[in-house]
C-alpha cells in the first residue's frame, strides 16, 4: 500500500499492482437474485446494531445479507 506523500496524507493510494481491495464481493441474500441494487441507510440503536452484529457473526453471515433477507420476507411479495 502506498501513501500520498505529496499532501502528507495518510490516506492509502491504490497500488496499480494490488487492486484486490477494490473488487466488490457479490453475495445475494438467502438465494435472492438482487438485480439492480439501491442503498438504504437507516439509524438503529447501538444496542440493536451490536445484537445484529453478534448474531450474524455467530451464524457466519454478513449483516447486509441477514437484513436483506428480513426485508425480503416482509416486503418481497407486495402486489
């Protein structure tokens, strides 16, 4: 990893030889074909966030996948 010495910044500068950190991993939630994705930002209490994080870690799943699955269960079949 290189650093921007021109501006004395500690922000990492992408190294053309190492672009693995740029690649976004695709992981559809519970078999859902996501298609076009949109970002949804919500505020939750810190205690709920911690519970979600611990629960997902114990199950070996990503928080985003778990929450997508819950939203799909609740709202996926609205007609």
